[in-house]
C-alpha cells in the first residue's frame, strides 16, 4: 500500500461567479419603483498552503479532483449573492507547482506560504448596478464568470539541511535513527528504504534537519531504480554526506568506487557541485571495516574531503559527526542571503496598449482577443437582446468597431471573440451614431420613463382622456 507520494497531478477548479439579478422594485402605489437586482457572489478560489503537519502528497494521489464552491446568484431588493467558499489545500513544505507545460509557477517553502492555484469567477452585476441616467431600468443582468479550471503537477522537494547519500544498505537509515528521533525501516536487504526519511538533530546551539535519500545506484539520474524519483530531494539540502559502506559483502564494490558512482550521478542530475561534502566511513565497528577505512582515508583526504569513522551500532564517531555537520550547516546558513520583505511588483501596461487586438483571419473573418472583450462575452446572456446591445455598446466604446473599420471589415463579416475552441462568432453590423437627435441607442431601455409625481400622472391621464373625447367629436358626422 502506498504511504508516501511526492509527485501528483492535480485537477483544480475554482467556483463560478453567481449571476446578477434583473429585478424591478414593486410595492403598493409604486408598480415600477426602479431596478433593484443584486449582484452575484464571487466564486471560491483554490489555494495551496504550506502546512508543517503535512509530509506527503498522498491525499491528492487518492483524490486528484478538487473543486471550490460557486457563488450564489443575486436577488431582488438589492440583495447580493453569497460568495463561494475558498478551498484551502494543505501541502508539505518544499512543494513545487508546475503547469501543464512543465514550467514552474510556484515554489512553496516556509510555513504558511500560499499560492492561488485557480481563481474563482467574479459575480455578475445586477440590473441595479447597471442602471445609469441613460439606462433607467435595464431589463438584463450580467452572468457570473466561470472559475479557472486547470491541471497542475505538485512535486515535493524535501526541505532539509543535510542529505545522506550512498548505495542501498550503506547504513544511512541506521545513522539517521541514532542521530535523531526518526524511526525508519531498517533491514539487511537493498532498497529497504523506499521513501526519504527526515530527522531533527541538535548539536550544541545548532538544530538542523537531516534526510536519508534512498535509491541512488548507477544510472539513477537516467531513471534506473528509484534514484530519479528521489534525486530532487537532494536539491534543497545545504550539505551532502557520503555514507560509504566499509563492510560490504559484494566483491565488485569498494568505498572509493561507490563514492565515484554517486558523485557521477549527482553531477548528471546537475546543480549540486557547490554543496559542501563530508564522508562518513560507516560500519567501522567490524575489524575488517576499520582496516578498510584506514586504507582508503588518505585517498579521500587527498581529494580535499573531510573523513570521519562512524558506526551506527556502537555509536562510534556519532558525536563528532553531528558537530561537524552543525558547523557546515551554520556556515551555509550564514552564507545564505537574508530573505527580503515581500515586494509587490507593479507592471503597468504600455501607454499605447488598447487592451485588445483584432487580427484578420482568412476571408471575411476577424478575431478579437483581449481580457476585457473576452470577459464581457462570458458575462453576456445572448438570449436577451438588450444584453447583447449592451455588449455591443461596450465593445464600441472600447474601440473595437473603429479597429474593424481600420482593417477594412465590411458589414456581414464574421467577428470571433475569444480563443478558437470556445469563441463567440457573430456577423458584424456597423453602428450608426447620429448625435443628440438620435432617440435610442443599443442597450437603452425605454420601458420605464423617469418617475413622475402622482399629481402629474393624473393630469396626464386626464389630458389624454380629454384628447380622446375631442377626437371622437371631430370625427362625428351627424348627417352620415
């Protein structure tokens, strides 16, 4: 049964925004009291947050589909819909987020670090928010935007100060078990350790974490064995410890060749040449092991490596090892640049950026791309003619029509807004503006005149009735 997962593909979907409401206030003696449709609520976000109590991605391996809740639609009487609830997904410290193309979009290190993996859609405006002096009572509202829906990959890179690397059965798990309170599985066969083990070591005033990285064998960087799966756990470690088995029973192996093989795999993986190294000659409690350690120590020291004789069984040299690692960790921490305060980078758009592009595509087809026009299309209810007119007005004010004219578009040409797979296509009809004498424009609503006082409405009704009677008498012919 799988108990440790350090790479998963996650499908996240944010909540959709609630639709706006189209409503007209009605009460006694006020049959048309004006628009009072409320706005829709915002859809919930999907947020990844580092939680120190989480150490594996196992939960997302079993349940890879996660969705936040939708926003509620607006209601009459200016009632705004309830926002959707954000979905917070706890992840281990050191989780890397990649997009569908394999590019890193976030590196989550540190308790509480968060990243919005999918943003919820904005709620649509109700007709109360769309009312204006020119449009007294809109008979439409905007639809809520759909939330983001994306596939991401989560990769865990262990955050530790020291990495124990070496051949299987070199004694890495035994060392971490006696240096710290970690309780890894230990046995006398290769690949006993199938997951990285973490432990906390205290040496004097220095407290550091140590990781046992399993699965490193010849060809690990090319995917052989388990090495490729766990080499990335070495990336964040500041210090590397080569654990060399001085009592191996395999005739074709010796500590020096083991060191050369592991170094070759680390070089092939890349990015680890600058890490300080230390060599721990393990299993020196065995007489033959100590003899072999004495033989190879001069060669290792000639390479500039610090060498310590250790034994997880007899606890030989463990104190010296822990303090030597503490010195290296302290030096690495001192050399690390101090973390700067979070900065907000503002990247203003270009002065001549219109916010949209119009591109001719073939005979009689033009494609409009841009955040605003594409969002407006998603918010439009195309079953409502007035809403479509409002969209046309917005596009006109943005300058889309002028750009179409400049590119030579003609009446009846196709205009597609959005990406090819989900674009909205319509036949272009150029608008005609005649100035102040024009009685109506797209998006206007003449169903509701300005509210008049009750006395004025009575006088108007009496005048209409008198005019009707007068016309009846004018048309009457007594000799017919």
